[in-house]
């Protein structure tokens, strides 16, 4: 489990309170939904790669996401940015 802390200016906080009934719940939902989307993309890419290369697909969501990173099917966004900067 990883915990994150964000800081908002007073104006940003007021704006979020205007837009959302519960700021903390909205932030939590936004982050978790983005994670869900990324997880679905990673699993899809990993499944495609494994099927194309006759590799046994790991069992379970966590295992499949780890497998995708271990096999180099996906990289962290920061690693992709470094690769681009090096070119």
C-alpha cells in the first residue's frame, strides 16, 4: 500500500469544494479510476504479448501486472520519458 499526500492552495481547495460534495472522496475516486483504467490496459497488453509469444499468463491481476513489467511489455511513464530524452 502506498499513501500519497497532495497540497492545494486555498483557491484550489475552494474550487474543488465547489465542484465536489466531498473533496477527499472525489480525489480518491479520481485516482482509483485512473489506476483501474491503467490496470485494464496493462493486462490487455500483457495477455496479447503472452499469447503471441506462447508465454503462460500469470494468475491474478497483481501477478499479471507484475508480469507485464518483468517481461518489459510495459514501463513506467518516467522510464519512457527518459528513453525519449536519451534519443
